[in-house]
C-alpha cells in the first residue's frame, strides 16, 4: 500500500472516531513490515439501541404509519354529525301533528314514531350526517330512505313518514315493536331505549 492510500485510510478512521461516542467504539490499527494497514476490532453504532428497539420494514416507515393514522382520525372527525340546516324548521306542535298523521296512515302508536325521532336526533329538524353516513332528522341511509319515501331525506316531515313506513313494514303495525325497531337499528340496547322513551311520553 502506498503512503498516499494509507494516509487517506487513516483520515477516514479518524473521522469515524470523532462521529461516535468513545464508549461505542474501540479501534486498533497498525502497520506491519510489508506496509499493510491492519484494522483489528472495529465496533461502533450510529444508533443507540440500548433502550429502543429499532425495526426496519421495507416500504413504510413509522413516520409514514403515524401520518396515515392521523389522516384517518381527521377524516373520521370531519364525518361525525356535520349539521346542515334543512329547508324547513318545525315547532314541537307541528312535529307532533306529523307523528299523529304518520301513525294514523301506517297503523302505529304516534309515540313510537316520536320516540325514534327523539333517540335518533333529539327531535331535530337539521340535516345531520353521522360518522356511519346516516342522514337527516330520522337518520336514514340514502339507499334505505328511497325504499320508504320519494321525499326529501332532510325534511323532518318526509323523514318522519319514511320512518313510520319502515316501522310499519317491519312488524310494528302488527304489534311487533321490538322487531320493527331492530330493523331500524340492529341493537338491542337501541330497541330498549326507544321503548323506554315511548313509555315516558305523555300525550
């Protein structure tokens, strides 16, 4: 090895020594009679792995994964209950007249319809959209709403009549209120809550 090459290697070794902590490396080198540079025992690490386990996965870093998680959370937040004012506001007296009309048309206790409206949106007339995509005062998916009404999903009157129609067609008109409510929302907790609210309404 010529002296120029040997000098370059020594400079490189010195540079690496300055870049790491003394406790992280031990470097020994010498020249033999043949002017050949020997390096015995080089042990160093640019990452302290004493307390942190470093895992490398091809294609996606932890930073990228964190960004995706944050983006997912923000998307969910933007979808939860975004209110859009409907074209018509109704008083509680008007709403109760709709419950009575829909109950008479579909053979239901109007308190049942009122209870569903209460549990779904607190008898709101706003066009709320849930994180699951349900829309309007009675919280319908659009694909479900069109089966029970050709009206406006965001109008409280149209939504109330659609809700009554759904309940009627799924057993409430024959007295099977629990099955009808379960068809509206597949949750026994929901079913029991609506029934409790219905029984508390004094007309």
